[in-house]
C-alpha cells in the first residue's frame, strides 16, 4: 500500500461513523491535490479532512484520529497531530477565559508542555500531582511553541503509577539591558484557543477583534558573554514591577496611552541584575521564578548595549 493509499484508508476509517464514503473517493481527492496541484501529502490530508468535516457538520475535535500514537512530550514537533500521552499534571493555573475549563502543565520524563481543556469538551477535571493516560489529544503550535489540547474525543484514565517529570527548566542571569516591543499592557485575541497579541486591534488569525488586556515583559538579559531573551507573564510581571493589571489599565486610561505602562515599568528594570528560571520555548525563557540580584550596572552602558541588540 502506498503512503497516499494509507492516508486515504485512515481518513475513510475516521469518518466511517459519520459519512458514507469509500476509500477510493478519498484517494481521488488526495491524488487531485497532490498530483495536479502539487500540494504536499500532509497538507492535502488536512484539506481533505476539512472537506469531510464540513460535509458531516463536525468540528475537528469531535472527530478524533484513527492513528494516534503514544508519544513523549519532548518528541512533539508537529502541529495538529493526534497522540496518546502518559503524563503527570505538574501544574494548574487559573484559566484566562471563560471558555477554558483547565489550563496548566503536563509532564513526563522528557519534560513539560502546556495543556488546555475547553469547557465545551465536557471532560473530567485533572488533578494536580496525579498521573493519567490521555488518549486522543491533539498538538498545537504557535510561534514555534508546542502545546496539547484535550478535546471531546479525549479519554482520561487515572494511573496507579506515578509518572516521573523531567526538569526541562534552565536558569540564566545577567543585567537587564532591554525591554522589548510588545511589553507592558497588551491586548490578546479573545477567540477560543487563541492567545495571539493584537497588532492595532487585529489578530493575525481572526482579524479585527475586541481584545482582552494582559501584562507581560519581554526582556533581554546580558551575562557579559551572551544575551538571553526572557518573557515574564502576567503574574511574574506583577510581582516584578509591583503594577497589577487593574492599575496598569487605569494608568493607560488616565494618560489615554498604553505606552505609559511599559515606560513606568522599565524605569526600575534597566541596568539591574536578575536570575530567572523557567522552560525554554523557541528563543525565549518563560520565567517561572526570578530573583533580583545585587550590583546594578551603569544605566548608560546598559542603554548603549540595548540599542546595539
């Protein structure tokens, strides 16, 4: 059986409970995309699946997959892959949107990945510190960072054994020499499963939307030999700067300008030494813990270095 025929058979099996389709019909659609339009086979498969989803009036997370495989979190390197996991719930935090039932970190011996479970999926809640076998979860990617989504077809089985969680966090330190664009008071897309930062009120995926306010700091630490790009999320930004979200929104309202928030924040950050720890996503260290160290560098030298980056 060719690779195309194998994909066709899997698609036909996926939709067997929803549509009356033959494998030959699936093969014909795939062959048209691959041979006539030179579409890569994986992309052609997603396109054909989308066509059948429309015909069946289904959402993708209602479908599941016929070929999900047991995967370690550290092996995830593709978007929209259906996989099975054996993991421990390493951390849970407060969902940032009413559509999200749970959000947090799953871990196994290869490291940790963020997970999201949506309210519409109507799944049993996961408990922090408990190990589970999760069948039929789907991978997601944004700006090179991978996570997993639990969906309506996900099955959750609590395990008697405890899954060991590998430590994929790093610790870096240095002088904070730059606060990057996109820091301070920002707005994110409010659509389900989207946390993209808006640019001029637009989401790159969903267009013009009414955004939801958030706080973050994107900074550069210089240890004298190399630079490290780090991101402080809302909670760590509030702890770092002493400015919470409500205060930041009031500052922006009073000034009719959101940039006053980051200007206020960076005044107490540039030129100071920090040690930060957290997982690496793409080129950024996502800060879970930090410590302000003694011995700030000369602010003028820090600014000169920042402008050269």
